C-alpha cells in the first residue's frame, strides 16, 4: 500500500512539474503598461501581433496592436523590443532629417535669412535662423544694417500620418507649435524732415542726424504648418506672438526677426513663408 501511494504521489508531482514547465516555456508579451500576457506568438505583422492562449483552444487566435507591446520574451529566452509605430526611430529610417530653408519675401523687407532644422526624434526638432539686415528693398529709407538670430524648438502635435500603423508620413511634416527666442541688432539712419515752403522733403544725407542703433530681443510662441514633398521640397508657414524687450533708441516697427516689442507696446509679432530643401 505504501509503495502504491508513493507511486501515485510521483505521478501527480510529475504531472504538476510538466504543467509548470509547459507554462514557463510559453512566450510572454510585455505590454507598455507593464501587464504580461503568457501566450504562444504566431505572427508578428507590421501593426499587429497574433497569438494563442494556452488556457484556451489552440485554434483560437488573438490579435493585439503592436503599439501596446513593449517587448516579447520567447520561450527560449530570446527578447525582442517593439518600437512604437508613431515614435520609433527605426520606422523613419531613410527619411531626410535636415532642412535648409529661407524666407522668400525677406528681400521685400530689406533682409535675407537662412534657417537650419534638425529632427531630434519623431515629433521633435530644433531650428536655428541667421539673418542679415540691409539686403533688399528699403521701403522706409532708414538704411538699416545689422543681423538677427532665432532659435526655436518644434513640437509636431497634429501631423499627417498613415491610417494603418499610425505614424508620421514624414518626421518633419505637419502642424507644429514652436517656442522661440529672437534677437536683432542693427544701426539705422533716423528720418529727418525739412519743413521749407510748408511741405515735407527729405533733407540731404549730410544734413541728417547721426546713425542710431537698436538691440532688441523677444520671446515668441509660433503656430505653423510644414509640408515635405517627395522627401526633398519643403514649404513652411507660421505666425507667432510674444513679448519684446531691449535697447530701443527709437521706436522702429520692424526688427526683421519680429515686429513691435517697443516700450510703448511690448507685444511682439512675427510671421513667415519659407521654402527649403530636405537632406
């Protein structure tokens, strides 16, 4: 009797160990929220993972969005990391991550500039702009000469994406929000009028007052939209507003990097339409 009982116990223990071994040998899906799904992985597709549940029928196949899965641990111990289709860097390999662009209407306001944009990660980029004041149409006849610079950080919060797989159609394409710092330093010739014969005429340049200088800065918030066509051609449009400050020796409406921001009205505004090349 004792031997029979020992044999039964060994059989039960063997069954339990076999079941535990079978359970431990299953694949594991680790979800983004930390939850673990013990299963048998059948297929890994572009946007979905298919698996079976060992507690249910083997012909019953389930599917789960890949963006909900952080990693897979297979029964042999091998691990596979899963990147989010929207923010996984590997999903955008081969796309241009740099852009050079310029404000095409700048010469109409007596300035030219060049902007460089670099993608840091999906949905994020930084942008630097350097400009020269004094190249183009001097509509106010103030002979402005100087430079300006702008640095900003872009958040693409509403972007074009593929419906299947939900990802940006391009790293640097979409609607964006850009906080920005702007600086402008330039000299100019103040306007001078001669009221001779009861009407205004510009005096000769030699009779005008000495040149003055303005050094201005601004904190701006921009809202814009950027298109990238065929991973090469870029169109960028934006508007923005913020607070201006600086050494404004005389109120001048346009500082090229932005407008306004003078002591009587510290609100600064900006806008631009730019064309560029992605590489």
